[in-house]
């Protein structure tokens, strides 16, 4: 059995869908979409360049950790 959690969300979605696990495929598609949105948000905040409030900077650091 393949451990889908060890794959990228796109790869896991494709395998789950091919195996007929449409609910799991949908979950991995949503994870992929959320990762894209989070990466985009991080990039926009970094591009903005203004000093962020401490709580915002901490939340951004936490988000980076979750995505790595």
C-alpha cells in the first residue's frame, strides 16, 4: 500500500482518484489549493516589504514551517 502522505498533494490526488477514492482525492486537491494560496500569500507579504506587526510575522513564520 502506498502512503499517500509521503507524496506531494498533486501526486496523492492522482493516485487516490485512479484507485477510486474520490473523497480522498478531493481532500488532497484541497490541500494542494491551500498550499498554493499560502505560498502566494507569503510571497505577496514578502514583496510588500513593510515591517509586519509581531503577531503577523510570527503567524507568517509558522505558515512557512507548516509548508516545509
